[in-house]
């Protein structure tokens, strides 16, 4: 059940990531690693920070267990009434936040991108674009609420498909308006605003199909809503710590030379493919499943779900991390180097990508371990782990900034994320919510071995295909595709021969 649900989310996320690559290729073509690119990425990062903090982060992690519990214990009518009460409060809070942010936007930009203040043109452009993109927070937060309702009903497809709408809107805005508007950055900002409206309409329609569309009421603080807010508070702090990590990265990147924010963005987009397909899918599918098992006191089932989530995370991220570290230059070269994105941008972005790849398993394992706490309504323990990770990230950013430049920002994120994983795993184990079972203990080292073998083979293949990778565009694409295929095949062969996975499971995963 967990793997099927994760595969549903992962499938749509894969489609979204493929479209996201098409979008990012167009952004690189029109903006490259430029001042205008930095301005757009910062302006789009701002609503995303608040979205992850209040909507998909703290809100969703507190709402889904409560909604699932209400649905299981009292039925759809009571659960729907709870969602309606939450919607009425959430909408008014969002309206206030959006209005205040529009007024205070110049000061917000001074906080998250202080390095831009030395360039008035770049700073003013960032403020203007941020005012266009920030209302996206309102729409996508309501999308998060409706997604939580559908996910709790085991209807994962609609919510997972919503990001596809965003990517289609951004691609369309560039293709239609990039050359006729003020700048491509303006076209992208308007595309973000339009995407928020369309994503909300998509989720409204799907909730209506399930007869679970919450009605808008006058806001009232019912006991259930108060309970949600109590659970959200530590989650807000915890999510705030995580998002503060991103703010720290952005602040430091803004102090580095032009294009640094863009280098981080492009490298992050490549990492987001496996992170989104695997990490988001596992986390999204695991939380409702664990919530039901915990509510039903199915202790062994909950432990098994936790172990399988970690196993799938390792099985799918370790080889991806190994591959990204070896072929980072060909990937960035083929995907982005054209138009305004030159060879220098490729070299820097590839270095950042190689650094990020080391942390890919950690980024996903955090999403696999965190639901173990949230399903039990424990939002405090992850906060403590996240705070230690934040402290490590700030210190390491300051240490790595001068010798490594923008690559140091990625390395600091990687080390702090692994620290977060260790603390989360240790905490779950100490509480008795995580005990590595025999299957996980047997397969984990074999997955590591298969990934290392694949890494060596990929390095050898990349040397053989070097002439093609440096040739014409068609040859580069073919060579990169050949590397990916060789890596996947070699890992599958070694993994199955060594017992890291079985052919039957492999067939089931591919089919799903």
C-alpha cells in the first residue's frame, strides 16, 4: 500500500520534474546566471519559504493526522466540518499576511537579499517581481489544505499533479511573453501568479468530485482548530528552522558575485528530481499510513512501514547521489549550457551539484524519518533536531564561504542535513518507534556496495564517451542518455545479484 501510494505521487512528481527541467532549460536560455535571474529566483523563493513554513510544512504536518483521526473515528461528515473550520481561519490569516508583505516588501528584500542593495536596479527589480509572485502563497496554501483532505482519503493523484500546472504556466509564460514583455523575469513572475489560481481551481474540482470540498464559513476558533494550532506551533518553529537554513543560504549567496543565487538554483533543480520523486513521494504517502496505524495501535505495522520507507529511500537515493557526483558536468552542460548560460556557469553549477549530491540521501531520509514523529503528534522532537542543524549550517556557511564560495553554501547544507538525519533516527530509536529490522540491516550495506560499483563504472563510461559529451548537441544528449542507461542497468544488475533487491520487487516498482 505504501509503495503503491508513493509510486502514484512519485509518478506525477516525475512528470512535474520533467516539465520542470524543460522550464529551467528555458529559464537558463533567457536569463542564464545573471542579475535578472538572481532577482527572479529570490522573488519566487520568498512565497515558497512562507508556503513551506505555514502551508505544506507546519500546517500540513499537523492537519493530516488530525483530519485522518477524525475521518477514521467519526466519519466523513465530521472530518469535512473540521476542514471547513480550518479553511475559514486559514483564509483570513493568509489575506493579512499577503497584504502586509506587499507593503513591507522592500524591507523583506533587505532581510533576505542584503547583497542586492548595492545595485539599485537589481534591488528594485527584485522588489517588483516579489510583489507579483507573493500572492502565490495565498492560493498554494489553500491548495495544501485541499491536498491534505484528498491525501487522507488515499486520493494522491490530484494533489501530486498540481505542480504540473505550475510548470506548464511558467513554460507558457516564457514561450509567449518572454520576448514581448519587459523582461523574461517579468513573464515568469506573472506566470507564477496565474499558476496559483489554476492549481487552486484544479484541487477545488477534485475535492468536489469526492464530495469533500470544504465550504467557506465565518472564522471561529473551535476546540479542534485550537488543537490544530497547538500542534502547529512547534511545527512552525521546526519548519521555521528549516526554512531559516534556506534564508541563510540566500543571504550569503546575495553577498557573493552576480549569478551565485542562480548557480544554487540550477543545481538544486537537478537534485530536486530524485528528491521530489522519492523523498516527497515517500513522505506524503507515509504520513497518512503511519497516522492510521498509530491510531489503530498497529505497532508492528507502523514499524514495518518506517523500515520500508527507509529502505526504499536508500535504494533509490544512494545510486542517484553516486551518479550525480560523477556526471555533474555532463548533466549541467547538456541541460543548461545555451543562450545566456555559458561554460563558466556550467563549471560553477556542476561543482555545486556535485556538493549537493552528497546530501541527497540525507534530504530524503529526513522526509522518511519525520512522519514517525508527526503521526504520533510529536512535533517538538523534530524541532530540536532542526535547530541543531540550523546552528551547524550557519557556522559552516561562515567557515566555507571564503575558501569555497558558492560551493561552500551547498557543502554546509549537506553536513547540517546529515546531522539532522542522525538526530531524528536516534530520537525515534530511543522512543521505540524505529528498530531496523532484519531485512533493512541485510539490504542497506548491499545497496551501498551496488552504488559504489555503479559509481566506478560510470566514471569509466564517462571517459569512454568524453568525445561525444564534448560534441554537437545531439551527440551530447545521446551520450548523456547512454550514461544514465548504463548507470541504471549496472546498479540493477549488481543490486539484484548482491541481494540488495529482488527481481520481483524490481518488476513491481517498475510496473508501479
